[in-house]
C-alpha cells in the first residue's frame, strides 16, 4: 500500500514539492517565527538546504520512510507550507507540518493534517500516528486536537540541540480515527 502523490482537500492541495519550490520554501521558512518553532528547519535557511531537502523526498518515499507534501492553496497552488508523515523511533508514525506565517489562522494546517491522517490510515498498514509540538506553540496543539489527536503527555526535551523545552506529545489510533470518521 502507499500514499497518493496528490491529495485535494479544499482549501488545500497536498502535492509533491518541485525544485522550483525551493526559493518559496526559503522565503516562508526564513521567518524565525516559523523556523524556530520546528525541530529541524535551519535558521537562516539557505537555498542549498531547501534544494537538498526537496531532492531527498523521492528517495524517502521510495524507501517507505517518509511521505512529504507541499501544502498549496487549492485556488492557485501557491505554496503555503509543508506536511509529512515519517517513520520514527516511536511505535507510531510521526506527523509534522509547518505553515508560513502569512497563512496562519486560515485552516490550511487543520485541513492538511486531517487529510494526511485519513490518507495514512487508508493507505498504510499503521495502527497509530503521533505528533509533537513545543508547548509555547499552542496553535499547533489546537490543530492536532481539531483533527482528533489526543494529548498523551508532556516532557522536557532538548530543542534544536540546545536547552530543554516543554514538548507536547499527541497521538491518534486507527480505532479512534475510524470512530471519528463514522460519527
């Protein structure tokens, strides 16, 4: 089984990144409000890093270790963020996402997360999905909660290789997702 190359869920389209998206990724992730609330986006974000990141997606998909999508507006396919689901050290797959600051509060993240949760449970043999966010980024928690995930625990974790910060860990099982879908 696999995940589709393209997912449409108004108001967004989840599609593969293209090399032409690299400059837009740098523009959106160049904002410290976006980059510094993630675990891995470098700041500043050089074009070479964006180009290499985009180039890595095909191999990761083929290997079955990560499925990364550009989050684009359905109306014009303008790139507004990214979302992925990937294997992790935890028993469940890990879901992550970011949205450019100019597009916060427009339901792009919620719609994208909801769509990728559905496609993951429909297309992959997994029993659970997990996600995490910094406690100082409660908007991410609201997105995950709206998508049916439940807060499992909080813990202090090193953030970006530095000081420990409180992280919130969320999860949803296939059974929980099926119950939400049936409601």
